[in-house]
C-alpha cells in the first residue's frame, strides 16, 4: 500500500508510472454485472438483504460450484460476505477461541496474520520453500499438532507466489487436516485464474473445509466488496449471528452485480487470456532482464522474483525501482517478514503494452546499476 500511494503520488505529479504493485485487475466488472445494477438502480429498493446474503445469489454460487468442480453443496452452506476479507473475520471468529493460533504458510497474503492479530488470535507461520513450490506439506500439518494452531490456511493459487497445490497435494493436505482434527480454511480467491492445470476445490476432499472465495479477482470486481464462504452446516448459524452484528448484510447493490457477473463468463475468460499472455511475456523477458530466479507461477497474476543476487533489502530496492524507472512492485517483506527481504512481487494484471514496457525498463536499469 505504501508503494502504491508513492506510485500514485508520482503519477499525479506527471511521472509515467507502470503499476505492477497492485493486486487487482485493470478491467471493470463484466458488462453483464454493470447492466444488472443499472436495471436495479432504476427501480429496486436495494435495502438490507438477509445477513447470509440474497437467497438467489447463494443458490447461484452453489450452482457455480457444482458446474465448475462437480461438487454439490446446498445453498444453506453458502454465505455471501463483504469481500473475502470479511469472510476471514467471520471464519476465524466462528472457529477460534481467544488465544488460539492458526497455521499460515509463509510467504502468504499479509492480511491473514494481521486479521488474526487484531482479533486476539495468533499467526503460526509455516515456512515453505521455492523447491516445494511455496506450498505446505502434510508433514507441516502433522507438525501443527500440539501447537497453538487450530488449523491450516491454504491459498492455492497463492499470493504472492502464484503457485498452486497441484496433483495429489491438495487431497493430502485436506486429509491430513481431517486426520489431525484440524480446521482447513481454503482461500480459493484466485480460482479461475490458472494457466497450467485447473484448480480443485478443497470441498472435493473435505466435508469440514471452509472455503473462502470472492468476486474480486477472476470476476474483476475488487471495489464492489463482495465474496462468499462455503462452510460446514454446523457453522452457518454462528456466522449468521456474527455477520448480522458486525455489518448487518453485505452491500445489496454489489450482490445484485454479483448475480449479473455469472452471465459475464465469456468476457472474464477473455481477460484471463490476456493475463496468460502477460505471464508468458514476463516469464520470457524477466530472466533475460536480470531476474533469472522466478518460478513459473501456475495461477493468479503474480510472479515472485528471487532478487537475492541484487539486494537483501527489497523495500529499498522497490523504492529505487519506482524512483529511477517508474516501475512499481511490492517488496517481499509484506508477505514474508524475513526471507521477503530478497524477493519482489510483480503483478501482471495491467495492460500488455505496459507489461512489455516494464520488462524493457527493468532490463535497461539492471544493466546500468
Ligand atoms: C490471497 C488473497 N485473499 C484474499 C484477498 C482479499 O480480497 P477481497 O477482500 O477483495 O475478496 C486478497 C486480496 O488481494 C488476496 O490476495
């Protein structure tokens, strides 16, 4: 966020900035979503909905899960949330007791640990490795037993690395959690944005997994603040009471937009094709430009570059890159407080022309450094 505000400040002052720090699509919500909202604005009341969300949307999400993964979940297990961010708050509050911890693979999305901390819970960091494609192992799950951690949070595709738990890994992790009596929270917010193999849902391997998802990324609707949870039935009532008290209901206008978004899949697939082109371009250009150590990420719209041959202070490096060539990227310390000093996250959700230009600027900059 600091890099983003500095990048925006420089842009307002007239500098030509390329934004590779932002974790959001450059595209608006799909046309079908915006049309649905326009229709609703013309005459609907748009008052509070049920705190679990519009029944029609909960049904539509359950149908999407069935169609996408072949897994049947009843709409009573689907909870519409104010972005997946609210979903994490609800899930943690529903399953944890004061002082409990939760297993978080590192590097990972920083808000998990900040939300846990703010709620009086503890982040139990699990170091993953590039060789293991930044994914936890069943042994990591076993190692949580006897610790303060009540479960594992898995994000696949992961932010910042874009890597996934592919093949048998997801099944093994889900089974290990069940065997050990641990919760599994599966952050599936980047599902839909996979480029190598299709992402599977944790629901395929666990009846007790809590799935967190959102309209922010694949559906290109970050600002609408709408997401969803799929929870075991036993948690629905608790979460209903929590959401009712915390924020009454997710924004109605955004839920209406979300309903429309399901009719915009062709448009979203087109956007995904342009991410795929950006990904291929960067995986080709960046190694030659001077970032040779990048895992070919499986999904999302991020690459996580190992820059230890260039710096052990990724924040200073990101600042210099922004100041000297106008390319904004996120220092790895946001995602991994220690090892992140030698990593940089680059988002390729921007326009292809800009991504190409960024690769050229980085190459020329590293040559003269
Ligand atoms: C891995 C991951 N999970 C969750 C979120 C939160 O997204 P939202 O609250 O917009 O659904 C983000 C946002 O960048 C993310 O990267």
